[in-house]
C-alpha cells in the first residue's frame, strides 16, 4: 500500500465524532452484507485479526460515548463554518481556534488560558465577542452573522 496524497491536520472533537459514526455505519453495512449475521468468513473467534477489530470497535464506542456527552454533540457543520468565518478577524492561530471549538469557554479566565498573549492581542470587547461566538456554537437554531460594525449577532 502506498500513500498518494497525504494530508496532515488536526481534527476537532466534532470531526472525530463524525468520522467514528461514519466508520460504525460502514462496518454495520458490511456486517449486514455477510450471509449470516456476525459471520467472520473463516476467522476464528480467537484470531488476532478478529480480536483487533473487536478492540477497535470497543474503543470507538467508548470515544463516541464520551464525545456524546461533550459540547461537540450539539455542534453542526454549518455552525462550525460560521464560527470559523466569525473568528477570522481575531487573527487566532489554528491551535487556538481548535481549542475554542473543543472547549467552548464560558469565561474570560478560560479564554486567557487558550489564547497566547491574551491581554496584548484581545481587547475586553473582543473577549466578550469570542465568548458569545463560543456559546452560539451549541445554541439551538442560532446562526452567526457578521454586521457591518464588526460586531456579531444571532439571527
């Protein structure tokens, strides 16, 4: 096997959750296509390949259970795209944006730990705007829009 086009990036919790859900669905479709439910086509129940798949399935289920209880469970692709557009003027680095998405701070103290040189880079108003944007990621029926004044609002 050879890698044709490698891409390196960091995934948000939402993206990991979505990837694992898709893999689970794909695995279920493959199992349903087998002649007998749960058939392993020549693999003994004690084989290393079968055990590895079972362990991977268990880990995936545990990760999905954990992520289902975090803030990423209420996120949508549309909200994330709007969030990324809305935080662009703050000139945050990729790691800071990823931390804001995954942690979704609810206080200035948490933002100060996520944004390097926080006091020099963000004003009081910008910090408040970031908090609002993070809260909008998980609010029902919220859409983030940019007003001409540079302030954000919910529609």
